């Protein structure tokens, strides 16, 4: 799959006090906990959030760092406070990102026969390994054709009407988990929020009757299970991100891995790749 530039998630700068409070609440941190983490008094932090005081740039960066705020949102917060944005946003195809693209490509290949996908902030598929189309062949699913230059989107595939729902065991439960994960990313990502809102809601039992197919077996993690010609294929989902990105584009990237949860699934994928 050819590289696609990760989509931007810019928003109109908000007043810094309300933005700081929203970021803290989203991280479920109290004023006291954040104050202790940064060495700022709780009273001063309260004044910052209510607009009675303005943070210096070093103080603001310390607060954003303590909250683990993504780089795109750090730029928004800096602009809301009257400072210049600090972190660049490179085009995904830029020459300067070539070493990162190569490293991530090798990581995708190294995970075969486990399917792995490189995603941007909007859940667009930038690159996939050979195990992903092999899995699609196993279950008999043909992804819908992308419109124009639009890349395939994992949210659309998991939640959309032309996606994987007919092949998913306990699709409502998977949809709930996916919506929860995307919903946590959406408050400061308007493009993702719009896409998520446009996707149809899933109800567990439209008829009010129990599901005809049992839910995934008891497991310490939620299993993604797909019906296939080789039987039910079971996967554990895992995510990889870059450890210390200094660019907004790189900060938004992640690799989603589907790790085979049993020998049947791994053997089916190995055979599909030969």
C-alpha cells in the first residue's frame, strides 16, 4: 500500500485555562495530583484554569508533559497561551522521515504471520504487512474500494456497514471496545470525532433475543474473533507507538498488531502466506 500523509487534527485555539482543565479532566487527574507532579501549587493551578493567571512557556510545557499530551495538542495549547507552536508537522512522504518509514516497514514485516497495520491519527491505514490481505482472503472479505485518493480506514472496516461486522464474532462487543478507544482520542481530534459520529451505532441484540453465537471465551483480554473457512480465528490486539517523537506526524502514528491467540489461528495464517 502506498504511503499516505497522515491527516491533520488542527482546531481553533481555545482559551488556555479551559483547555488546560479539559486536558487534565481527560487524563482523570485532580488539580492536587497535577500540582504535585509539576511543583506548581494547587492554588496557582486553579488560577491558571480559571484564567486569573497565565502560565509561562516553561510552566505550560511542564504541565503538558506531566499530562502526557500529544504533540499536536501541545502546539494548540501553546498557541492558546500566545506562544509559537514548538513541534513541526512533517509530510509523511518527506525525505527526512525516510529512516522512520523504513524502520516501521521492517517492524511490520517482522511480525508476519501476525497481521499488522500502520495507522495515523484518523485510523487511516498507511501501510500493512502481507498477513493482512492473507487474513482477508481467509475470511473471504474484500475491502470496499477507497474513494479517490482516500486510504482505507480501520474504523470504517470495524464499524461501517460495508466492513467486517458480518465476520466478527460478537460484533457489538468489539464495536463497543473500538468506540471507547476512538472516543478517548476524539475530543481534541475533530476529524476523528466527525468520522466516529457518522458511523452507525451498534446494538447488541436488535431482536431482544440472545446472540445465536457465543461470545468469545473467558480471557484476560478481549479477543478479536473472525469467522473463516479455517474456522474461528482468534487474535489479541496490541499497539506499538514511537517512544520519543519530536514531530506531530510521528507522534500520531501507531502500529496495530493482531497476535494469533491460538495455534489454529497461527497455522491458518502461516498456510495463507505460503
